[in-house]
């Protein structure tokens, strides 16, 4: 299991907050205006590059590391999913 951060500063903040799950930095690589086929091909390439299986669930949290973004809740959800697996 891995956590994906949108930039190195978010990764640093997650580590400082005590997250021990491996964290991969993945910047905005899927353009929102791309045709579906192109997005699917990019998604597959990104998953291969980072070793993310197609059947692996991903939890996305994007934005500044601020309390109103509920990152703590996201980490709790991740922990609950991990313990349920």
C-alpha cells in the first residue's frame, strides 16, 4: 500500500505528521480535458511506472495540508482500510 502526494512539500508534511505508509509524489499528470482513451492510457502508464496494480484502490486527497481539508480523516480512513484487509 502506498500514499500518493501531489508534491514533495505535502509528502514532507505527511511524514512530519507521523504517516509511516510509503509515500509517492505524483504531480497532476492526468489532464482533465483529455479524451477518455488518452486518460486511460496515461493512467495505465502512471500505474506501471509507480508499480500500482490495476486492482489496487487509490484514495485521493488534493490541496494544501490544512485542517479544513480533512487529511487526518483521510489517514484514518486509510488506516481502517488497511486493518480491514
